[in-house]
C-alpha cells in the first residue's frame, strides 16, 4: 500500500492534484481505513481554518519588522 504525504492529501482535497495521484488516492481510499481517517481529519481542519477570522498585525509589529529589514539590508 502506497503511503501518501499530507501535501498529497491536501492537494486532493483542494482538487489540485494530478490525475494519476487522484486516481491512486481514490483507489487507496477504497481499501485503507486509516487513510480515510487521515483525510477526514484534514477535511475538518480545512473547514475550521476557513472559519477563522484573520486580523492584520499591529502597526507596532509592522514597524518593528520594517526597522529590522532596513537594519539587515544596511539602509538607513
């Protein structure tokens, strides 16, 4: 039984994997309960991440990052 990386399964869930990989995953899903469980966990995680509200970083943080970048590049 082929082992699939998390990246492969994520591509599958987002319908962005090559046809050959899609076919291999679908065939494995018919036989591998553990793979179906992994896919279910990833699917739930994606749904939860989609529900999160993203916030912009604080202006103080942005200023600190920009000052650090300027210092690292040698510009004043």
